[in-house]
DNA sequence: TTACTACCTGAGCATCTGTTCATGTAATAA
DNA sequence: TTATTACATGAACAGATGCTCAGGTAGTAA
């Protein structure tokens, strides 16, 4: 029995045109990856709580640690990720770093998500 | 040395009013959890590709498996999650299940995310 | 300088996630 | 009935994730 490697799954309900159209209109890998990273960052309960809190008012690492009930180290790790994705930024005042939301998109994403789960 | 358990982190840059306000306006646990689940579901590259593809046109499991280059089983697992979160729904035509986006929110969430990463 | 504060970083580890594989199920047709 | 098709499900496993702990760094002040 000869085996052939083809770009085809085992079932026969093939709508090749649909697959082709999906490939044509698919996001580029970097756009898809970037969007996935953004959603994943907002997909952790504690990070989401951080973003929701910073939506109202800027806070320092220590405040956020108390608010969440986790170590400052844990908050710092999460804030680094959020900074890298440009979701938050900070300003220094003496020894204290105050973090805030960096972006109006984040606020709107949270609003939309809230609408969805309440439908 | 006596140790006391207090709701307080070790640093002294305490803005208790900020922590209190954050707690007052914080999301309820179930809302926070629900939003996090939604974002997490959209935070996987393959699930995001599925949602993006279904935005255009309904597709069956087999089509999606070919499109992504993974097994039908993998797609089926992902679709179950997306169904549970009401992100997709399906219709049966004979033996074939056609999946489609269930919600306009998802489309807008993807648009907003795309805007964010292109800023 | 030294001491202190607020924050950052890497290591380690328990838990979670996404995939494949093997098997099961519902609908269809001979 | 039996066979086939399209899809679902559970187990298993490699890899990712989020936390704590220990130690390090930048800014401030005596």
C-alpha cells in the first residue's frame, strides 16, 4: 500500500473553495500572533483585575499587590508583560512608580467583553 | 519576635484610599472570571484563526482542520470550548456540522485588537 | 559612603493547556 | 441489519503559565 503525503485530512466532506478563501483572507502570522498575545494578556483573572483597576486611577506596585492579595513580585511580573504589550505605562514620582492604562482600546475591549457575557 | 498576619504588604508606600476605591469598583468575581475566559479563548492563535475564518463564512470541522493543518480532533476540542462560551454555533446539514460566529461582539473585539496592535 | 525604599529579575515548581491517538456516537445509506 | 461518514470525547504527554522565594538594582537621604 503506497502512502502519499497530501495537504488533506482523512474525511471527504471537502469544500476546497472554502479552505482557499479562508487562507486568502486569513490574518498574517504576525498580526494573528499579536492579537492572540493581546487577548491572552487580558485573559488572566489577575491581569484583568489590574487593568480594570488602572482604568479608574493610577496605582503603584504595592497598592496593586495589596488589592490582589499577591506578592509584589507577582504584580511586577504581570506589569512587565502588560508594559511589553503597551497596555500600561508608568511615571516615576520619587521612588514610587505609578502605573496607568496606556490605551483607550483596552477600555473598549473590556466594555465589549462585559457586554458579551451579559447578553 | 512576634509575627502578625495583616492584610498589608511589606512596603510602606501605602495609599489605602486607592486600594479601597479599587476594591469598591472592582468587578464581581463571576464577571471578572467570565471576561477572562472570553479573552483567554480568543488568546490562542489557532482559536483566533478559527474565529477570523468563521467571520467570513461558515465552515465544517474538516475544512477548519485542513485550514489550520491540525487534526479534526484538535479542532473539535477547540470548537467545544468556543461553543461553551457562545462564541460560535452550528447547524447540521446531513452528516455535516457547519460552524459560524455566534456573536457580533467577537467581530468587534477582533477589530479593536487589530487596531491596537497597529497603533 | 551607608542605609533604606520601591521595584525588578531569575530560578524553581505546581498547575494548566493544546495537541495527538484511540475510541465512541449520531446520521446516512445499502 | 451493517458499513460508512463526520464529529465528539477521554487519556496521555510535552510545553506553557503564574506564583513564591531569594537576591539584585535604581533612586533617595543621612
